[in-house]
């Protein structure tokens, strides 16, 4: 997501595999792809230079919403 982009987010507390989500994880908010692999859950950055973040049962995790549109100014 480019700097300065505007995200349109549908407020919801769930996500499906592959959705881009706004999530709360251990005191921080982030925008990442939500991925499931079997019973394992991950937040995956779009930038391949960063590793997926596993979501553990002990984590304070919540989906805040699903990104439904990304607006970029020309």
C-alpha cells in the first residue's frame, strides 16, 4: 500500500483467508493480509522483505476491519 493511500475499511471482527485487514496485535494496530494454514493464523506483510507474523493463542489479537478499497492520488 503506497504512502499517502486512503484505505476504505468495513468494520468487522472476522476475516477470511486472503483478506487485507486492519488488526490489533499485542497493543499495536497494523494492516496486513490475513492468512490461514490449517489451524495456524498469520498476518502477512505485502512486502516480501518481512516475515509473516504468527498469531498465537496467547496473543491479544482482534480483527478491527476488512480493507475493501485502496485509493491512491495521482
